[in-house]
C-alpha cells in the first residue's frame, strides 16, 4: 500500500537519469549495486543508467511473485476488479502517451510514427484483455450416469517473460496484460538494450493498483538473469520472444522442470505479388512490410516474390519508392525509417549484404551503412533491395533483422507456394491479388501463423500472433492467449443417492 502511494506522490517524469528494478512493489537497486547504461541508437548518446539485475535479484523477484501468487489477493479478486485495474493501466498510459512515445524513441531510435502506433497498441492490449478475461471461463461437459463435470480456468502461476529489444513496450504489454488478466504473477526481463519503457510500465501497474509482487521488472543479462528464471523450479511458465537459437536453448532448459513454454521466434516471411494485384497498393504495402520499424521486425516481409509478367514494372516502382524513404531524426514526423539498434546489428546486416554480393546478387539500392547529417555517431543502414538471388543464398534463407529485402520472380501459383514455404520459419506471409479465390488458395497452403491478404498490417489486439515451424508456438495478442496463462481443472462429482462401491466389497 505504502509503495503504491509513494510512486504516486513522486510523479516523476519518465525521462530520468537513473532507473530502478521493480521487485515486490518497490523500486529497488540491484543487490550487487551493478548498473548499465542505455543508449539512444540514433545519436549514440547515453540516455540513462539502469540498475542491473543479477541472479540474487531474480531470486528475490521469483519469491515476490511466488508469494503474491500463493498468498496474495490478485488472483482472488473478482474478475471485474482485475478488469478495472487493467483498464486503469491503459488510461494512465493514455494520459502519459507522449512521454511513453518519447522514451521509446530515445531508447530504440525508431521513428515517431512507429513509436506512436506501438504505444497505442500497448494501451489497447490492456483494454482488450480487460474485456477478454471477463468472458474467459470453463465449461460444463456431458458425462454418462449420475455424474457431473465442469471445468475451471486457473492461473498457471509465476511466469517469466523475456522480451526482445525491437518492440520494448509493445512486447511487454503483449505479455503482461494477458498474464495478469488471468491472475498470474510475472517477472519481466526486458532486453538490456531497451529496458526503459518496460520499467515504466511496471511502475504504472503499481500506480493502477496491481498489488505488490504481481508485476516485477528485472532488466539484466539473458545468460544470467534469463537463464536463472528459465531454470528455476518455482517458475511455472516461460514466455519468450526473441531469436530462434535462444528459443531452442530456453525450451531445452525449461524441460527440466516441465515449465509451460510459449515461444515467439524469428522469421523470414514471404510476400507474394501476383500479376493481377493493384500494383501501387502492392508496392506501398510491400515497402511498409519490410522497412517498417527499420526492418527490425520478426514478421518483416523480407522475401519478395513477384510474378514474372509484372516483375520489371514492380521492381522499378519499388526501387524508386525505396529511394524516397526518409531516414533521419526519429522525432521528425516525416521520417519513415529510424536507426538500427546498435553497431553490432549494423555489422550483422552489412555482413549479410556482403555475402549476397559475394554470391553474385545485385544490389539495386542501398547496401551500406547510412550517413545521416546530424546523427553521425548513431547506427544507421540504408534501405536495401537485393535482386538476382536464389534459395541457396544465406541472404535468402536467414533472418537479417534489418532493412534488407530480397526479390525473386515466379511463374505460377504452384511455384509461388513452393518458394514461400521453402524456409525453416513460418511466422508471417502476405499475398497481393485481386482474385479472391486465388488469395484463399494461397492462404490455405502457406505454412505460416499469419497471412496478410492485400494488407500491410500483421497484428491488432485480438488477432492471433505466432508462428508455425521454427518461428515458435503459442499465440499472443488474442483470446486463446488466456488459455496459455491458465490451467484447465476438471471437477467430476457424483450426485446419485445410492453410495458408490466400485470394488463391490
Ligand atoms: P535474443 O534472442 O537475442 O534476445 C531476446 C531476449 O532473450 C533478451 O531479453 C535477451 O536478454 C534474452 N536472452 C538471451 N539469452 C538468453 C538465455 N540464454 N536465457 C534466457 N533469456 C535469454 O533476441 P533479440 O536480438 O533481442 O531480438 C531479435 C529476435 O527476436 C529476432 O530473431 C526476431 O525475429 C525475434 N522476435 C520475434 C518476435 C515474434 O513475435 N515472433 C517478435 C519480436 C522479435
Ligand atoms: Mn537504448
């Protein structure tokens, strides 16, 4: 109680010099006193210092979450009360919308329009689950004889939630909202590159009335804090968004305690443009599909397949528009493409582009780190279009996670499907055609969790988001996510008047 008021009274601006961990309803420093700096990728400047969680802090957070779950009141609240608090979280976020947008831009270097959309969606996620949880319930099942069966949905318990750097606030909302709606307690581990808005979201949860210990935020290293959470026997579930290799590692480690696991992993999503598509809509949608969020998106449509009859025309238009994309000040509303998260990622992207050149591909536009006036110390990469590629090339098979698209030709539906599915991933996909039956045929055959038909957008609150194949499993952002934060308990009772004596003794 006192902590909740304390934070209310402080009314600190979101932008500070120092950020704390949140454990058991309190803003605390790391036990070790360790800190790390977080940077603005657009300028390379330090934004703030952040307390760095260690194993000891993770242990404290687990005990707080455990205690809140086992002995606390959150899961016992009437659902309308939990729902009201989720709506309160949304309204506080709404009231501080501009501050959240500002902080997200500073920490990630993403463009204003991207940050605004993502903060808006994070707010809507809490509103969505505030509503969805009210209708989430068990069932009554037909059973023979004088028996009755009903089921109850019980919160799964203490959840470790591990977040990547590309959508720091939105991914935190995707995870926290359904979990606490269901009555779970969470320990959120943001990425160390982008911890700020998740910390603020934790504070907002407290301010809105989420009891102590239900939401804990522990920024720290993946290999130390992340692993500790994943292996701990008192953690019941791990929800992870990040790269496929780390996802595999987490699944293996979590198996030792048979944790519930959901994984949202990498992608290499196909974007198929047929000869009968509205060409301008397909060009604009495909451009957004890859260059949105500077291509640092798990469902970036990074493999573009264009029908041979319109290939030349499409590619010319696509390249012309790529040249028009404005890179620069992320706070400028004219900016389309923001910064890359760090120098390491710039190097990763550049090495992929170099491998394509070595493999004999053609760079139609871009192909190197970008120099932006006034942002010389930041991390930038030119939007890049690569043609003359094939499925033997690394640049076609592996996730680049940057503003780089490969374009290939196809001759018919059968070939388009074959190429689209020739990948270990299966997250997003898109098809552009005016033929509704064809769109349906493609949607039926694509091995991916999401199919966008004449549409550049991949996710709204309520739409299932998640992958096939090595893009992971489990769906977020939708009603069924609540099933992944609950266990189904089956209650069987006998209502006959004659006592049962099954052994007949
Ligand atoms: P990453 O896998 O390197 O890290 C993700 C998170 O896991 C970070 O918080 C990191 O600290 C933590 N981590 C690292 N090692 C760990 C370990 N051994 N145990 C526990 N936690 C550990 O990914 P990233 O570079 O931050 O993010 C980019 C990746 O995320 C891309 O591959 C992208 O496709 C994927 N992604 C997927 C989705 C989706 O919904 N499918 C969404 C966004 C990003
Ligand atoms: Mn940062």
